[in-house]
C-alpha cells in the first residue's frame, strides 16, 4: 500500500454520521443531544462500541473526556489525537462536533483496514459539554483539561433543573479516573464544518485554519430621558435610541476598517420603555468585536472606547461601556497548520486559509499541545440549527486531509 | 363688579384638585382611577355633588359623558362648555384631565360667588374613558359624541377581565339617557397641563393652542439573515439591525427638516433572535411622524416611504413599511383660539403658542363645535406618571384665562 495514496471510506464516514444522528434526531432533521443527558450517554456508548470494535483502548478522565487509543510502534511517544465533541445545541445539526469525532474514527478504521502501523499512537477523542447549552461554561471538558478553570468549578455547574455536572457524569457512567490534563498529546487536530459562509462563497473544499479569532464583548447602556413623542420638540429631546444607533453603526464601521478579519456585531438590543409613542429613555445593547490579530483587536477596542466617550460628550447623554468578556486570538501551531496545508496540497483539494470566528475545543487543546483545525464547507454557513447541512464529498475530503495530517505527525 | 377684573379663587381650585386626587391616590403621590371602575364612580359622584352644590343641572348621555349646566339669560342659546376627563392612567397624576374639569367648575363657582349672569348657559363637562388604559378606543366618550365611532362599538369594548363598557357604565350608575351628540355647544374649551416641556423651557405661563398635531404611525420590518457573529465576514452579512438603524436615524432627520412642528420618533424596537453573538436576522420597529400641517405631514410620509424603498434597493434586504394609523392635524376654531389669546393678553400673562402633540377630547369636540385649548406648564414636561406636577400659580392663571375666554363666548 502506497501510504501517499491512502484514502478514507467516504460512504462509511457518512453512514457513521447518519447513525449517530439517529440518537436525539429531531423532526426537522436535526439533533438534540444535550451534554450529560440520557441521549448523550447513548451517543457516547455508540462511539465507544465503534472504538472497541476497532480494538481501541479507552480511557476516560474525571470530567468525562474520552480518549480511544490505537497503539503505535513506539509506546513511549505521546499520541497524535483527533476529535471534537458529540453533544449538540437544543436545536442542533448532525455535523457540528460529531464530524470531528467520526472523521477521526474513520481515520482509525482506514488504518486498520489497510494494516498500517504508525510510529506514535493515534487517538480519537471527544470532549465533554462543548456547546454549553445545558451547563456553563462552554467547552467545559477541554477547558478543565487545559486548566482554564478547575474541575470543581465544572462539577458544580448546574442546569436549569438544578442538576450538577458531577452527579450527571456519575449517573450516565462517564465519571472517569484519569486526571484531566494528565494525557500528553503529540498533536491535536480537529476537523469541523466551517460554521460560516467563506468556503462556500469562494467555492473551496478545504479551509486551512491558521488561528481562531480573539473576541471582546461589551455591554453598552445609553441613558436618555423618556418623554411623549408628540408634545416634545426635537431640540428638547434626550432620545437614547438615536444616540445608541450611532454607536451601533460605528461598531460595524470599526470592523470594516480592519479587513479582512475584523468583525463587529450588535446582536442584542433592549429599548425602555419600548412603547410606540414614547421617546426611548434608555437603550441597552451588546457589542461584539473580533479580530485574529491581538494588536488590531486592541486598536478596535480603543476605537469603540473613544467613540463612546466622544458620543457621550457630544450628545450630553450618559453612556456606559463595560467590557464583559475577552479572549485573545489563538494562533494554531505552525507544525499542525503546515501538516494540514501539505496534506491538502498532496491530495489536490481546492483550498484557502479560513480563520475561525467561533470557539472550538481546539483552542483549549492548543494551550497544552500543538493543535490545528481543518474546515469543510457547510451549507449557507449555517450551524447551531436543525437545517445545518454539509456535502458528503466535502466531509470525505476533510477526513482525507485529517488522515494525512495525522500520518505526517505520527510518523515523524 | 368689573367683569374685566374678575378672577377665580386659586386656593379653592387647588383644594378641589387635591380632594379629587384623594380618590385613587397612590403611595407615590399619583392617582389610579381607571375608567368605569369603583373609583371612577366615586370621582364622578364627588364632582356631581360639587356641581349640585352650585345649583347646576346635570345631564348624562348614553356613553356616560356628563354635562353640568349653569343657565344663561337666554335659554335658547347653546352652552359654552368647558371640561376634560377625570379617569387616569394606571400610574397617572393629579392634573391630567382633572384640571380641565375642575378649572371649569371653578369658573362656575366664581360666577356664582359674584352673582354674574351670562347670556348663554355655561357648562362643566367630563368625558368618559379619555385615557383608554382600561378600554380601547381612547377618547371614547368624546369619540362617540362626535360620531368618530358608534355607541355599540364603544359598548362592546372589554377590559382584560372581559367586562364590557355598557355593563360597567350601568353598574356604576352612569348609563345616561341623552343621545350622544344631541347636545349643541356654542363652544368647547379645555384647559390642560401641557404634557410637554415647551412652556417650562421658554418660561411662559399660558400656552395658546392653535392646533393639535396630526400623526402617521408605521410598522417597519427589515428582513436580513441570521448568522454567527464570528465566522461571518463583514461583506457576506445581511445584518438587519445595521440597515434598520439607518431608517431610525432618518426618521429623526425628516422631523428636523420640518421645524418647528415636525416630530419623528422610533419608540419600539424588537430584534430577532436578539442574541449577543448572532447577527440580527430581523428587526421590527415603530415609526411615529407628526406635524401640525397636513401638507407637511404628507411630505414627511413621502420622505420616509422613499427612504425605505431606497434603503431596500441599496442594501438588497427586504424591508416592509406599513402605515398602521393616521390622524390628520386638528386646527382649533379661530374664534376660540382668539378668545384664549385675548383673555391671556387682558390678564397680562406671559404666553406663547404651543401646538399640542398629544390627543385630547377637544379634538373630537372640534368636529361638532368651535373648540379651543389652554395649556399651562407641567414640571419637566412629564405626565402619565405619578410624579406629574404643576404649579398652583400656573393652574390659577390657566383657570383665569378659561374664565375670560368663556365669558367672551358666552356674552357675544
């Protein structure tokens, strides 16, 4: 077997995706499989059964992260790991997360089928509660793994019914022994649908992901004065909404001044008292700024801060701007990015670099090991939605890239 | 007695206002006396008792409007009427409506005290359910009186508990015999707190009200495309909020192009899905345009219509603009406006013209008789609020103007 021409089985990968999507399937063709629910247990059990059938050695850590190992020739080498998560949003799709796990499983099946040994072990991983829909914080398993927050903090998280993560892990049989993070990795790869429209728009098959954007989140409150819409002349108004709209527009203008990776979004708006014939007395809204370059993200932060201050001075209204969240950009490891790039070139797929705007377990994995990601197109850029869709040929291509990127890291 | 120097008793007027405000008094110093409630009955009964004590003849029509007549020398002349309403908002104040009724009562008391006869009869009126808080439509009693809508339509209106206007009128004993509108009026005057900041801002005591503004109300819906705030590049977005903010700003810009009586307000905004990290897929908002000149209001209508069409074409987003309500401007009768103006000049109060931006029973009264209004300042332009406030000296001045405006119409 010429390893350079090795390909995964696209039909087998698709069947695994469809089989796993049966667990928690929704009427609209999506999946609802919330973290640590009975359905999550069924999904986990199915993936473990598939792993055992391939002879993989299973280890589970104390936050329920699962690693399924295919031994290498050299047991002293840390494994080359690939994975993602199998929990979904309440109205989630078949591919988000699941694809990264089953593409890794397909890599193992392909290696087994062709009897190919690797120098380093190969592992299929899935992380607990990436979505954060039922329990906060999001990316819980990988976050504990890399030390972003403590195991106890994660254990004490409760869902709306008051059920604790630790108790739910025990209940579904996934409270493991391994200490989170005590699991060296030679490299970590995560294949994922893009969750954006860039690849589809450019008609490319593989996105090489050099980095994940940093983000800066704000709450902004403009305080004006409620008054009757009729009797109050324009020059005597303190209309909070009119001033707020200037800042909403500037949020987008700032992003447009930092192409191609600047992002600016106002997604949440609350107007008080929100009555047709009352001039708004207060407007609260969110601001979401992102960039892949930390220096540029900081400039964007300074620009929104300055603009809000200038708008307050100009309008005479009180305006507060509070930064409520900040994550710096996460560049992936050059070795992993390069492995993905070379594998893509070797396989001849059309490709482009796509910076990830969304969070992934790979961000936390990157804190403790060389990490990289592979994106494939998703229909209309839509995810976290039951109509989330992807083409079998693209999913197959992404898994082939994963196979060869892992082989590059596992033999060297 | 030199009639030209006749003055009302400001202390007596204030006491009447405070006494009536006890019925439904709230802890915060306001009044809650909803139309046709037990408290409304108590308020009505008190005002009728005061009227009877002054020897007034009381008639009640089928929608519960009350007229209390002081005969004139010539019983064939239609009466000069003044009044307003005594129902309040759920968190209403002491002066809105009540002032117009009790200022008219104070006029009668003053005439009685000084034994002054008028040629035409003088009447104190109050109209049913002006506020519209409990039953829709607003300005119900005056609306039925002038034929804006039918008695049956008003009778069938229900509150949130399902109680009907007709039944509640009967229950509180104010379902009268007189056919609404079968009550000729020589003129109708209404004294009222301004409900806006104009007099206070200009430091004037009396507002002569030449007209009530017309209004044009719209629902606007901008349809974009929901997408993740991170993975979606700026140039591939269809951000409904960003496009909506242009229209929100233009609403105010249009009003500013038609000074001094143009008004433009966006009071209600609903963003979907209204999540911090999702680009808004749809924004619904209200537009409120007003002007005192119908031709200018029509130009404002054409401008917002054109702007929305141009914005839809420019952005490629679908935008709907639906006019949901329209009231033409209501100029008051020159004879009544002039009577108020001359009375003010004669009394030497500082004055200015103030167009009413809010609705009043006088608008409907103006459809069937010469009508006019008198405004006095209210603190910070605030009404429909328990902190609504007005100065006793201003209320006294307004009642003096009402007295002399009525005398002008009642003797001529």
